[in-house]
């Protein structure tokens, strides 16, 4: 009887095991099918895990968030040091970073302007107020914000094993009042969390020197460094080996992040973000000019530096960043679209064009002139105003090319700042001497 009982138990055990195996195989087949329907790869697997189907991504809107960087060393009521708008579109795999200068004027009467009229001063009163101010400037209807403490970047960079970054210049600065020491050498190197903090907080050296003009000096250069470093951090974080560190990364965010974001909303974007390439990221800075307020005509001796936004050019920048599909470029001749018949000998030369005039029409004019000559303009942006145009050779451009670029700008000065890790062959800064006529 005992033998028969054991025999029945073994048969029952085999049947249960068979059922479990069949269920596992069926689930595996279903999971593989759903993963393929969701696009396959790591992205498809993650989408399946969180319960997405093939229509989920199609219905996801572009995600936009206001990023505010704060240094806890300066106290709880200190103004925010970094203001950016970040966006990500899972369907186009396109992302943007738009820097908002911290000294942006948001007052209503320039004749009575004080430092409280700077956009970063709003942070000490309310995050909602600074969010509203950014929406008023950009008309982007941003719903979410994230206040990031300095410690978050330090911990994140260390958690992902450091970040390789090309430091644009030697950085040497000391401020005992903030217990801040910045000591970085120029060039590509691996940055840990401590060095990353130094990089992000640098504005100028102790002796007053700052970023070179062609890079964008002082705050302009600092914002550019911040955008490019964030891109490098994203690139490193999204590497497959760091997917398993997601728990540690979320823990860092939980301790160093103040946000109105709901993770249940954010997690819908994660399966598609793992496929994102920083090559699809577009960056820019809010257009405008630096000036002192109140104006001299106000008759007051107390004047302060502000960044004065250019409303007309802001509209163009927003269109370029968030609605590029609406921009149509065409060359017409007697009403008929013509083919570009210019020489393609310059097509391999990549150029960065920075506008130091405060007039976006001049930027557009120079870009068009360069394209007519066959050059590949890969980057455009704004920088501090300068009087004379500059062409900086980043690699090994020939004298013929440099002279041609010089002539296009109307006898610009030419310099060399060899940086073979640069993504462009030359940087052009348009000065106020450029005459588009």
C-alpha cells in the first residue's frame, strides 16, 4: 500500500511539474511575443514588464520638466544657481536642454529694477513662482519641476563609475567662505563626484580669467559646460551595465530631489529612455543680451547687471527646439525651388556658430552664407556680445578654408585653439562688426 501511495505521489508530482513547465514555456512564448510587439531588445522587455502594449508609446506626450540646481552650502534660502528646461519625446527619441540665465530680468518696471527682479531670486519664495516665470517666458506650459541638490550629482557620478568629460580649460578657484576649492586641468579625463562638483560650480578663476570668448565666458560658458556635462552623465547612466544600479540611482534621487513628479507617470518613459542617444539631444540658451538696469536715463547710481530676454528670438528658439517639423527651409529662384549647386568640398568641415551680436537675424545670415559655401554647420547658439568676429581653428583647417571663413564674416580675426577631441573643426563667433548687407 505504501509503495502504491508513493507511486501515485510521484505521478502527481510529475504532472504538477509538467504543468509548471508548460505554463513557464507558455509565459516565455507570450513574453517573447509581447517584447517583439513592443519593439524588441531591452526597451521591449522593460515595456512588457511594466505592462505596456504596442500603442502605449504612441500615446505618450513629450515630457517636459524644469530643472533647478541648488547648492546646500549656501543655505536653504539661497537663490537657485542653475535653471534649465529639459524635455524628452519617446516617439522621436529627441531631447532638449534649454538654459535660462539666472540673471534673467522678469520685472515690470526697468526704471526701478533691483536684484529681486532676477528670475533666480524667485526660488527663495516659491518653486511655483519660478515655474510660472519660466512658462511666461517660453509659453511651454511646463507642469513639472525637479530641484536637484549638489549632493545628487556627486553621488550619481560616483554610483555610475565616473564620467569621461573634456574639461574646456584650466580651472583654478578658491573661496574660503564657501569652503570651495576648484582645481581641474584642461582636457579629456575621468571625473569622479568631487571633480564633477568643481566643474559645475566653476565660473571664473581666482585671477578673474574665465572661459575663452569662443566658448562663452562667465555664466554663458558655465551654462554650456553644465548642459554638455548633463549629456555625458545621461550617456553613462543609460549604459546597459548601469541598468542594474537603478535601485541605487532611485535612492540617490529620493534623498536629494524635491519634485512634484509622480514616479508612476515617469516610469512609463523609462523603457524607451534606455534607447536614447545623446546625439539626438539639442541644447540652447534663452536668447537675449546682458545689460545694466535701471537705465542711465533713470538717474540712479544703483545699477545692476541683468540678462534681458529677447521675446521675438525666444519664439524662434522655442520653435527650433520643440517644433522643428514646422520649420521649412528652401531656396527659391523665380518661384521655383532650386537644387544646391555649390561645391561639396567643404561638406566634411563641421562648424559651430555662436552669436555675439544679440541679433538672431545676423546668426541666420551667417549660417546661410556658410551653407552656400558647402560648410556643415552642426551647432549654433548665443554667447556674450563681442565687437569683432572671431574664427577659432579647433583642428587642422587649411589656410584656404580659414581665409574663406574670415572673408565670409568680413575680415574676422583668426586664432588657433587646437582641441582634437572637439566635435567641430572650427568655432565662429559673430561680432557686432558683421554687416549682413
